[in-house]
C-alpha cells in the first residue's frame, strides 16, 4: 500500500500525502477502496474495473464543494499531453494563474515562432517529447480530460501541510478567473485570442452567467424586433388615439370607458362545448345538424328565446313532449344535455346568437335583437 | 491635489445637501420659506441637483481619479497647474450655475438648467481635468486595469457630453431628445462609470488584488456598461411624443443594462470572494458594498421606469427623483466615500456613524420615492378607469394625498443623510495617508508577460470609448432631428403654442421657466389610462415652435399640456391659485407665487392660456 502510494506520487510528481488525499476522495466518490484507486493511477491493470466506471462518476462538477482548487491538479501527469495540462504544469512551476500563463505563452509563441506547447513546456521545466512519450506509454484512460479530476475533488478546506502553500494562497483568487475568461469570451467586445484557447470549464463558476450574457442582449433584440413602433393597443396600458380628435379611445375605437361586448365572438368560443355532438361546422353528428336551414326551421326568426330555453333545459328538463316550430319529439334524435347549470343566461344567448348567425344564416343585427343582446349592447362600465 | 478637489467638492456637497433637503421639505411643507423668489422650490430643486451632481460628484470624482491614477501608475500627479485650473473652472462653473438658477436665470433645458455660459465654464474645466487624467493614464497606457479604464473614459465622456450640450438645441421634441442625451452622458454614463471605477480601485486596494490586473469580466462589464448607459437618457420620455423607435431603443438598452450589472457585480464579488473576513479596512468595504448595491438597484429601477408596462403605472416625478438619489447619493457618493476612505488610510474616525446614518438616509429616501411613485401612480390609474375623478383640478387631491406620507419619509431621510455628512466632517481628525496593512500578501503578477496587456490596450480604450459615444450621439441626438414626424408643426402649435418676441405670452413662458414650474408640471399627454381626460394626446408637432420644449415627466402637480382647453378652465382661478394656492384647494402643495409682480402674474396667466 505504502509502496503503491510512493509509486503514484512519483508518477504524478506530487507529494504522497496529497495523492493519498485525492485518491481517498475519489474512492469515496465512486465507492471503491483507496487501494483500487491507487492501483488504477499506478497503471495496474488488475484493478481496472472500478476505473472504467470513473469518468461518469466524476462528472458531476457540482459535487466538488470547494472553490475550484486547481493547486493540486497541475502536478498530475496528463494521460495525454494537451495545452491545458501544460498550462497547469507551467502555472504550478511559475506559481502564477493559469490564465496569465496561457495568454503570455500565446504571445511568446507568436514572437518566438514556436508552438504554445513548446513555450509552456519550457516554462514548466519539462521535456515535451519525453512527456509525450510517457503519455503514450501510459494506459489510455477512456476520457483523458477527466484525469485531473481526482485532485480537484480533494476537499481543499482540509489543511495539508505538504500542499504547495504559496499556490494555495493564490489559487482561490485566480481560479475563478480562469472560468471567467470562457464566459466573457463570446461576448466581450474585445475578443482576445488567448481567451478562446483557455482550458475547459471548471467548477465554481456559475454557468448561468454565461447564458445570461447571451440571453439578455437577445431579449433586448427581440424587444426591438417585436415592437419597433411601440406596443399595440391594449399592450402595456397603451390606448388607441383617435386621429381626428387626438383623444384616447378604447382599442375598438369606442369612447374610453365604454365596454363593447362582442357576443358573437363570445358565442364562437362557447360553441366548442356544442361541437362534440353538432360538429365544429354545425353539420351535425350525435346531435342534429344546424346548417342547411335546419336550425331556423326548428327555431325560426323570433323564436331565439325558445332556443335559449331548450339549450338551458335539454331533453331531460323540457316540460313538453315536443319542441320547436316543427314540433320535434323530445329525445327523438338523442339526448341534449341542459346547459343552464353550466352557462349563464347571457352565455347561452351568445352561443345561440352564434349558431343562428353562423349556421342558420340569420343577419347579425336581427339575431341580436331576437336573442335579447340588443345592438351589440354597449354597456357603459362607469354609468352606474 | 486630490485633497483640494475633495475639499472643494465637500463644500459643494454640504451646500447641495442643504438646498436639496430644503426643497424636499418644501414638497411636504409648501409654505416653508416660500415668501421670496430665491427660496422657491422651482429654483432650489435644480440648484441643489447642479451642486450635487456637477459639483460634489464631479469634483470629488475627478479629484479621486487623480489619486487613483497616481496610485496605479506609481507616479506623482502631472500637470498640476492644469489640474488647478480645472478645479477653479469647474468650481466656479458650478457656483455660477447654482447662483444663476437661484437668481432666476434658468435655461429651461431638463438636466442642463444652468445658463449656457456657466455650463461652458464647467465644460472647459472638465476638458482640462480630462487632459490631466489622460497625461497620467498614458504613462501606463496599456496596463491601466479596470479602475483606470473607467476613470479615464468617464472623464472624457463627461467632457464630450458637456461640450455637446453647449450646441444650441433643436426646438421641440428633437431638442428634448438631444437634452436627454447630454443628461445621460453627464449624469448617467459619467456618474455610473466613475463610481464603478472607484469601486474597482477601492476593492482591489482593500483585498490586496493588483488593480492593474487584467480581468476579462471587467472588460466585458466596461464595454457593455458604457454602451448601455450612453443610450439611457430617454427614460423620462417614454410614452411622450418622442418617436417610437427612440423609445424602443431606450427600453432595449435598459434591458441590456443587466449584462454590465451581472458582469461587474460578479467581478467585484470575485475580488472579495473568500476574503471578506480577513479585510482589515472594514469602513471602505462597507462603503463599497453599499455603492455597488445602489448601482445595482438603479439598474433595476431604470429598467422598470423604461419598461412600458411599469412606466405607465408609476409616477415619474418620484421615480426619476428616486433614480437620481440612487445614482448620485447612493452609488456615486458611497463610491467616493470608499475611494476617499482608501486615500485616508481607512481609519478616519467616526466612519461607522457616518456609514450607518448615510445608509439609512439614502435607503430611506430612495425607497420612499419609489414606493410613493408606485402608490400615487395607481391612484392615477384608478381615477380615469373608474371615471370617478380626473387627474387634474380638484381630482388631483387623491394623487397628492397618496404621495404625501412618502414625501415625508424621503424628506426626513435626506435630513438624516445631511446630518451624517456634517457630523462626519466635524469629526474628521486623522489625515493619515498610511494604508492599513493588508493581511494577505498581495498577489504578485509578473507584468513582463505580454498577454496581460491585451484585454484593453490604450488604443482600444481611445477608439472604443469614442465609438460608443459617437454611436450614442448619432442614435439619440442626431437621428431624431432627421425624423420628419417630430419636426413638422401641428395645427395646435401654429395656432396657440407660438411665442413671438415681445408678446406677453413669451414673457409668461420665460417666467414659467425661470421659476422652475417644469420641476412639478409636465406638458405631455400620453396615450395611457393615467392621462385620460387630460386632453388630446400630445404629438411631436405640438412643440415645434418651443425651444426648449417643456415636456418633462415631472408631475408633483397636474399636467399642463392642454390645461386651457379643459372643461372649467378659468384664467381668474389661475391667477388666484398662483397667489394663494391653498385658498381654493387646501391640499395643494404648490408654493405661493405672491412674490411675483402683478405684471408677471398677468404674463404667466396669458402663457397658460396658450396651453391648449
């Protein structure tokens, strides 16, 4: 066990105590033993099975309770040599925030016509080729990017004397900024190349912030597109202005304060309840048809009141054996439910009006009088 | 030099607070000192605003900018003589503005009430101060850090906007929009970015972060803040006769203002994250946090005031006053307190007394203004929609009565705030410039690393800041002039609202301006429920012959756009109402204008008769 620990520490180039702590954290997280984790890190094949489950297990970044404690991460030898891992190594070597290292390296690389990786490796004090060879030789982890995770998972609030102390002091400050770069990169008016090349997202930085930076301007643009010339009448308290008098009026042009009821429209909405039996176009179904003069034959002009009563009572409540001008037998066609309990008198009148106008072909003004909904019934809200 | 600036600014601060508090008290005690022309509300209120915003905020801000830059660059202040000239010019300009306003020489332009020559003096002073700041900043051009960007850009925006304000206005609505742009530049863009710059400096000092450290989130915050606040002037013109596209633009940028809010709050938060407990300089920390909160609240209030659904339901007078309080006395003053606390080593005695009383004062005043605006706004809606009472004449009693308790709270809060400042000034003894030791070792950044300078180079700062300002000017000041619909005169304008030289009406209009009637009376009928019954909805053409148009959003008193064409209008009532407002309407909060001569009253009445 101790020997294993030493081996891992050597491979990873980090203090044994830190390795142990990281491994313990990993082990607790994925529910395996410390030894199994260490074996896996040491590259022992025989302890491979918990390792294969790892990448998924370590995914939930939110589990890491701590500020993204990158300090330990840089020391971990990357399974694959990426710019990210080199940045971490260089950052550790120079004891500077990774962000600065990367941006500096980018600039240096441009000037010296070498690659960023070379510059970083130089700063980290490692041989790039050697590192690459070592990485190739190491057993390939299913998801190399997840490799630095064990160190991140180590609870940094535990004091560890062996952890590089200066780095520990710096990192809580510097680490959030690493994430910050990514969030601002797509939005910043000064898109800096180095920002785009920053290592992948780490925990501790609220993801919603990046989303907000995109969403908010988007909302503003949507607002401009939707209301280029102010809101429509009725929106946001906006009223219509009569162009001749300049007075504010209701959206339908009536004087302000007058409530214009549109019974036909109301009836159209209420007809949905009738459409199950009489069909949406009034051609009938379980119930009789309204179209083709059928409705006005039963309830001719002047008898809307009877139609209203029939609708309210239905077959069960109708007192006589027949109904309508044609003396249709009650229940002859089927059961008509009574709507009196469900709809108000006015609503029944409105749906009757709709039936008569839409399917019976009665003129609107005549039907309105017929059904007792006089002249669009402009009722003055404030007259009382 | 920073000390001299702050000293003069403090003097203006006290003067401005006395004036503003007196004006606030006059809203609840209308007979307070209303016997003379020099102490009438309409003159005191704009004078107080000028002293606080252009005097205190600007001078203290510029002075502390010198200090911040000398800290950032590690150099002594350069061009001291020019800095001294700037101080003299700005201070003189502000005094002259306040004096002119109290003496009755108002220009009538909202936000730039001072006569053009006093504003010109100040503007030249701003220019001189900006040159000093630039000379300082250039020494470390590419490594200024967030504080440096904000401060440098803010001074130039102030200068550019103030100079632009000297260009004679267009008449009518385009002029109002132009004025709104200048106002946005001086009282919003400058005030907010200055406050944020000082906060960046104060927070980095107390937390041991290098203020010149390149912070990407700060760059995002900087550019988005400047972009949105440069377009913010039109909030008071929402629903007015200004072009719809202009209002839409204002609202869109009010929405977008949440980007800088989030970026800056997050960035400043990251500076302090995990180390608040170990910061020795508690005074600066407290001031800074309150300033940040005030600016965050201001962003939200600004959005609500611009968003049509809410703007139609609140009383603008109190909301614009509340917003102004939040930005100038909240964000601005507290950021100055924070930066000044750093300058004085964070150990001035009496700062906790000062802090708590100032906080209570600012919070009380702004909350009272905002809540009062909402309450009386709903009373405005209730009247017309129930058709029980209109929002003018005797019906205005409801609005006045519902607002009164809030105005009391606001006035008392302002008194508390003023007492805190005076008490603080009397107790200041220590002038140690030694900084309290920061317990944590400051982070060392090796500035030899080339990439560090890229977030904001000097070139980007100069060109970007110029571009933002020019774009704002183009969209919110130049473009409205080309909009035909807002320049062609209407029948009303040609027939009634035309003021020939030498007429009694023009004379009356001049008195209306000099006495600051527009401080309480808007001239704008909007197409929303609150304004039903006030007459025909205003169109841009109605103001075509007025320079400046007296639109405003202020309605401590009822709107006067069509007062003469309303039912029951009686010129003789106007006359008696001006002399003794509480004889017929005991609830009125209008000051008495008995100090005006008979001829002046005649002139005002004949002007009022043209408002049809």
